[in-house]
C-alpha cells in the first residue's frame, strides 16, 4: 500500500482489510488521481466494523467515488446536496435503497438536524457515513487536498455526509432534498450569527443575571430580533433580525409589554434544528436607548433552545430561577434539611425544567407543595399547569412506578388528550428514585376542560396491571378473603392473550367458574353474558371445560340448535397444578323476536352444559328453550314423543316436527303443560283435573288457529300420545325417559297392537318393549336397525305368537339401539352393555314391584292403568350373555322376581345348547313322564 498504509490507523484488522481493498480499487482504477485513494481512506476511517458487514468493496468504492465526484468542486460557503436512487445506466452503479449525499461547511448540530428532517419524513436510516475532513481547495473551489480532522493538515473542515435510506420515489426524494436544504441553510444562518446573538443578550445582563447565564453556553441561539410597540402594532426594528429568520414570530408567544423585564416562555412551534423540542423564547423589555429619556419601550426576543447543560445544572445554582427555588424551599415548615425540605428540593430539581424557568414564585411553590403532598402514595394524580403565555398547558401525570412500561407514556397521553379534545405533544417520562413515575406532555387548551379527579380515575384504570384490576373487582364482589384465595389459585394461570382481551370484571366470573371446575364440582360450565353497550340481540356465551378442549366444529351445531347464531370465538387455555382447563368466549346473536328473561337466561345455560356433557341431545328441538321458554327437560319430553312417532310410522320426519314447533312455540308449551298436569306427582287430584282440562282446551284453541293441516295433524298426534301415556319416569331424575302407552289409544298404530308398550329414550340409548298381556315373557334384542327397530320387534312378536303359542299364549319382545356407536369392537361392546343396563333400568323405573305380597307402585310415578308387576326378560340376538346384567339391575331395584327376572345367565341354562326355548314347559314334561 506504500504511503497509504499510515492512513489506515484505527479500524480493526478485518475492517482495515476491507477499507484497504477499497483504497486499492481507487488506486488501480484511477492511477492518475493521487488524491482519490487518500480520500477513500479518510472517508471510511471511522466507520464501525458492523456497518461493513455484508458490504462488498465494490459497493463501498462506488458510493465513495460518487460522493467524491459530487463534492469535488464546491464554492466557499455553498452546500451541495443530493437525494437519489442510484441507477446503473445513469450513475454507473445500482442500489435498491436511496442515498443522501451532502457536502457543506462543518457546523454544530448539523448531523442532528439532518437526522431530524429524515425522521420527520418517516424514512428509515440504514447507514450513515459522516467523516469530518480537513480539505484544501484551489481558486476554482476544486478539491486538491484531504487530511483527517484530528490531524495537522491544512485547510477548512468540511462535513461529508452519506446516508443510506429507504428506497424513495422521485417525489419523496425531491421533498426530502428540499427540506434538508432549508434545514442546513438554517443551521449555517444560526451558527454564523451565534456570536452577535450571544453578545446582544449579554448586553442586557444588568436587567437580569439569568441572561448572562443563558449566554454563557446554556442557550442554543437560533434567531434574535428587536420589536417596537407603536400605534400601528408591533413592528420589527430594521436591521435587528439575525440568525435564522424563519423562527421569528412576535405573536408566538405574544409579547407582554407590561410584564417583567425578562420573561422566558415556550413557543407552540418546534425547532427544526438540533432536537425536536418546542422553541424557548427569551424576551427582554427595555427602553429604546437610542431615543434618550423619553424612549419608547422595545422588546428584544431571542429564539432558541435551552442547552443540555441547562437541564443538568442544579436549579439552585441558576440565577433568578435559583432565587425562586430557594423561596419555595423556605416554605418547608422545619427547614430545608427536614424530610419535607429534602422532598421539596427533589421535586424542584426533577420537575420539567422548562416549567421551573417559566412559572412565577407563587405558582411554582403551589405546584411543588402539591407534588410533595403525594407523599409517595401509590395513586394516580394529574396536574394541569397552564403556561404563563399562550394557550398551552403542561400536563403532569404521576402514577406508581411499578406500572410503568415502554408504551405507557403514549397510552396515557392519548387518553388525556382525548379528554381535552387536543393532541398531546412532547411526551416524556421521568423515573427517579421516587416510587412514583411521571409522564409529561403538552396540551393546547381547547373548549373541553375535563374533571381531573375523574380523568385520574380513568388513567388509574388504564395503567393498573390487569391482575391488580381483577383483584380489585374480586374484592368488591367477593370480599377480601375470598378474592385473595381466588387470585392465589388462578390469576397467574391466565394466558397473555386472555389478559389482553378480557375485562377484569368479566375475568372474576371466569375465575370463579374455573375454580369450580378445579374443585371437581363440574367438568363443564357456561354463562350467557350481555355486554353493557351491546345491541339487545348480541350476547356472549362463555364456556368452561376441564380436561380436553372443545372444537368449534362441535360447539357450532349445539349453539345453532339452541337458536343462537355464532359470530366469533376466542379460546383460552389455563393450566393449574397440571390440570388443563379451557375458556371459550363466543359471540352469539339471538332471534330478534326473543327476549332473554331470567328463566331463558338460566335455561339456555343449563341446556348448553347438558349438550356439551352429552346428557342432552343436540337437535332442533332445543330452540324451544329460547322460543317457548321451556327447560331442557321439558324439551326432552317433546323429543321423546317425536322419536316414538318415527318408530310407529308417523308421516312427518323429526326435522319437520322441529320446524313445526319452532313456528308454534305456544303449542309446544301447552303440550308440555298437559304432560306435566297429567304426570306431576306433586299435584293433588283436584289440581290435576283442573290443569289437564285447561291445557287440553288451550291446545284445541291453538289448533283451531294453526295455518296448515300439517300443523294440525302434528298437534293432534302429540295430544293423542300424551293422552295414551299411562306412566312415565320423567319425574324420577333418571338418565332415561320411559313412557308406557296404552296401545289401544295410539292413533294409527301398526297391527297387531300389543296390550302394553314401554318406550325408553335418552341421548345414548333408545328402545321399545312390547307385551301381549299382563303375564308375558320374551327376549331383549340389541338391534342394528336404528330407523325402524320397533318394526323389527313387532315382527318378532308376530312370529312368537305363531311359533310359541303352545308354550306361551301371549309373549313379549324388546329391542334397543346404541345411539353413539364406537369405533372398535371392544368399545362398542362396552357401550352396548351400558345401553342395555340403561334400557332395562328404564323398564323397571315404571314397573310395579311386589313387597310382602303386596303390589307397590314406583315412587314418583302417576299411574293411569292398573297394577302391572309382571316383567320378565330373556336373552336374544346380541344379548345372549347379558342376563346376569339384567338380574343385577333388577337386584339393585329390589325387584320381586330376583334372578328370575332374566332367564338364563350363570344360574340358568343355555336354551340353544339344550334345543329348547321354555325350560318351564320342559321341566313340566319331564315330571309328567316320571309320574307316568
């Protein structure tokens, strides 16, 4: 590298290698330009190594060469600036990103100002190269020498700035270039006039010592001007405006001609130089010395920014301001070194420094006393401090430091700004040694003046951690002890998505229900919730499940069958001590003509929990919970009758029956009323007769007004079936519902009609038992014909009447189907056994017993037939090995036949092996033969 090796002091070896390659490219490609390699070395000398990662020497060489060519000729005092996207054909190299190239006289605040303009345009910066070069130029302003800024070379210091930006179109690039040019001109104008502006302020130091302090490096001067107050208004004194004149505006803030000799106030405009803060305006009111003793009053205004040193220095050491601060400290009751005195000094030192400069002694003292009065309390307090001049207020929001997070200042400012009807600006935060954090911003006062106590409560709610707000709500609703227990058990288990989406008041109810799940009281719970501002038909269904979650595809049909339209769903998973629990927040819409009263509110929840648990069938009958105000149990009565109509060959399908009752909810309700009037065991005879008469007459009245013959036929069929029902287990709280019919009263029943018929139905099993007389025996079959198992059973009854007439004059047959088939044989058999038990139990639920020789009716069953204690079953297809199960069930019921209830089993005989079907007849024949 020869003479250039000494230029590469600074970068690490790897970085030096890359820069060395760039310098070597310059030497090889431009052998006649000795200045270019030196320029390249200085250009990249201070670039951090991480900025070189992924950049090839060719790319680095191309942009540096372009900059070198661009700034090679620059007349003294001029700025050359370009924002463009390199194009290979036009520029000789290509980049997807845009590039800013700047060459100008070095000046303070130049880089900060350029960055401000770029950020104001919303453009990202990807790379900045900003070498400070000492350059020499010839008489034609051509570059002839380059050396490092910190070296001993001759020449002037120039700023060569290269910034890599987002890719910009021509319009955005042109707008950015125009604003950058204006900003750089402003920087040079302010810098060039710095000494005259400083000297002008220093000349008035006898009016207030703070002026000398400001002029001594504590104020960034941008412009200065002198104004005269005449009958024609405020006029600029000719020749007095120096610096960047774009900042000068005598109306912002307005000049107080009758005020103090020296005032410090903030403008509503922001600085375009150095840092994006509101401008500070220092105004000096003085006589016009040029006009003698009778001089008019003039105002000298200095526009700029408080320097960073003004914020770091102790308030007490600043002239004038320090006097006011000491006056405030003098208010401490027991002196400056007491706890209160030290607290007041801390507040003075940490208050927004601009306020301390602006406020007079009385207002500053009041603010300090109010802030000290917070006494480290964990509360939210808002202070509105109107600025002495103009329409702006500084808002101070104090809140517990533990609530602070990165987004909080903007969130607080937005809420307060909305309350004022104004956009907040200059949002800042302060976290000191105190337990309170402070958010500060400016509001331009408008027509809205919020109540600060109410606004503090709003901010308190906003900034309080979700878990703390839940605890507050829980204390209000449950008391301190129960709330603490609830929070200890479950609050930490709430996932982040849940905390973000769910309000604290709603969460308390959720956590209570999850606790019940955790305690094992339930596996499924739900709640129907209406939000305060929601439309009357919009509700939230909240579902809670312990163990495995529920797929939305499962819940949608359940909710639809309840008459609810699902709008949205949000699932959340909790885990406590290894127990998984799920909460589902589901938006639902109810039918427009339905009002959710207390009964419907309760019954929809109960019905849905039954659907999820599998104890309630999911079909369109469930709409009657909402439409007719029925309970899930009452709806099940109509469902059971509908299932029976299907088995006896009634014309209409279940779906059509569901639609009919949805159109005729009053009819549905009256049919249930008739059923309950006939079978409610709590009604005395007189009440029963009266209620039955009323219900039947109302049903006939409604049927007279139905619009279609189908509706009439359906209503009259259900009426007839209820009248034909002689017993039911509906009031026994059993898992099945059993109906015993008098077949002679059932319309259009297929022949032959049995003497007695029991229909058993639940969400798991369905079956029928037909008997030809009071004493009859026959097998129970596990049918595989769910659509017409009664037809199958009736056919067997017919065959039995022919085949076994000699053995058993009147027989019986039963059959059941499994409604939830399982995927494998073992599980299917297990389900079949369970359904067989349910079916047999359903038969026994409404069958009389014999105790001590007396017939005993089942408790809770109203009978419309005579005594009927004889029920015997036997094995059949699919149940050959189930007799012991049947006898076990009979034993549980204390049924009088004991193990004779079901023939066969371990204590019986195998009729297939023996080739007989009636052992009693066989044993009688054997005995007869012996006697003979």
